[in-house]
C-alpha cells in the first residue's frame, strides 16, 4: 500500500489510536540543519509532553533526503503538528530567515 501522507482523516478516527503519517516539509526545510530545527520546534510546541523524546509515547522521525516528517501520534497530536506547520509556513512568507520564522511560529503557536 505504501506510506500514507497526512493530513488525511482516517475512516476509523479515534483519539486514543496511534496513527502514522508522513508530512512533506521539503518546501520549508531545505537543509538537514533546517529540518533538525523544525523537528526541535515541533517537540517544543505541538503537544510537547506527548513526544517520546520528552517522556511520552508519540514518535517523530525525519528523512532529510525526502523532506518528510513521519509522525506516529494520536489524531489530536497530528492536528497539532499540522497547525504548527501551517503557522510556520505563514510566518516564513514574511520572515527574513528560517530561524526568524521558527521563532515567530513557536511564539505564536
């Protein structure tokens, strides 16, 4: 079947089931350093207590070659990631740098 890309609402939506989805971020993170910074920002802002790196259950992996984030999270966690990515994209349009856009997105999430 292949990898599923989000944000697609599953037919069996549940707030307690873990779903795995890929998110294309190749338009906003063009280097390994930017992708690492983006991942760190998601860990800090989008349901921060849920991520395994912070002691939770959710996982986020990234593939720099493909420009993808693979998120395994409950559905509300996916919504939080989508919201953060949308916020970042909006700030990126008007920011002078990637780091400025990250700072603004984190501060206004």
